[in-house]
C-alpha cells in the first residue's frame, strides 16, 4: 500500500515542485512504483513533465466532476513515474465546493482504490492554503517541507505547523512531519543559522543531503527531464539521488 506524502510550504518558490519531480523520479529509478500528483493550479510539475501537452481530464475533473481516477493517470517514460496532471481550473475549486459535505476529504477517498498499486504517492502542493492543500494534507500520512534558507524561512515553517495544528483540532486528523529538505543550498552564515533554528526551535528533522543551488536544475526543467537524466554528474542530480535514498523509509 502506498505511503502518501505531501511536499508543502506556504512560502512560494522554495523548490516544492523541483523536489517533488526529482525525488519522485529518483525513487522510480531506484525501482519504486511512484505516482506524482500535481495539485497546484499553476501546473508547474505538469508542464515540466509534459510540456504544452493538453489533457482532456485532470485532477480537477476527479475532484469536481466525478471523473474516474484511472482516466486521468498519465505515464511518463522519461521520469519513470505515473502522474496526475493539474490545470488552472483548480483555482476555482474552493468556491465550487463551498457547500459540498466532506469537501476536505475528496482526494483521500479518490486515492483509496488505487493506493495499492504504488509504493509511494507524492503530492506537489501549491503555496496557498486553499481547499486543495487541505485535501492533500487529509490524504497524507506525512509531509516533507522544502526550505530555501533565508531570513523568512522560519515564518513558512511556522505557518505549516499552525496549519497542521488547525487540522488536528478542526478535523481530528494528525499529519506527521517527516522532515525538512534544504534546497538551493549556498554555504553562507544565514543558512547555518536557519538550519540550527529549524532543529532547535521547532525540533524538526533536517535531512543531511542538502540540494545545492545548481544551474543543471533549471536546464533540466527546460528539457522536460529529471536532473539525473539531463546531467547525471551534476551536484544537484547526485544530491537528489542521495536524498531520495535518505527519504525512503
Ligand atoms: N537547486 C536549485 N538550483 C537552481 N535553481 C533551482 C533549484 N531548485 C529550484 N530551482 C529553481 O527555483 C525556481 C522555483 O522552484 P520551484 O518551482 O520548484 O518552487 P516551488 O516551491 O514549487 O514554487 P511555487 O511555490 O510557485 O509552487 C524554479 O525556477 C526552479 O528551477
Ligand atoms: Mg510549485
């Protein structure tokens, strides 16, 4: 049965999508059966994998229009995983489902019949705390939090921990925090301070494989490839492959 994990940070641009894509595809290369779900209306993960390809149905149709989940799963040979694409229509879901009973657990229910087919299901969340992010959390056993260490990183972590607390109190579900991933790492004093605080103040696990700031990541995005295929010897490719092993528990 798949473990469902959300990649989340309400702070934008901290490499949630980059981490989802490259961890998922590193796991796939390591022989795991992986499903990646794009749950962001910006659809960055969908575009990174499939370019401008249009899909008749996306996760939006599963959530709002009762589409069958099997009809929206796409295979990516290049990345080695199955993926459910997103689309911009997802941005209107909060309003559309405002009066829907049990709206926080739609995704959880839809994933139940397919979860046995995968070793892990990874969800790439949007930076906003909307209904889709709540659905991701309610479907997940755990979260992983990418941070790009700088002065405001701790604010992002505080917001997430608050959200988890609200879900525990309001919806009676406890989501676990697996740990924090350091992305776009550069060896600077502030970075070390932030990492120290994440450990000491919030008592969170920080993964030991930091992902370096590396141009190969951007290049791989443009070529619609995982970084380990695009530039296998690059520091980012090696870091993501090691991180994928470290994350697999
Ligand atoms: N290790 C890295 N080295 C260089 N560039 C990176 C690295 N990781 C991510 N980037 C770049 O940083 C930008 C933001 O990354 P990404 O889209 O993954 O962040 P995000 O958290 O998903 O953003 P959003 O909050 O908008 O969903 C992208 O242009 C990406 O290519
Ligand atoms: Mg993203």
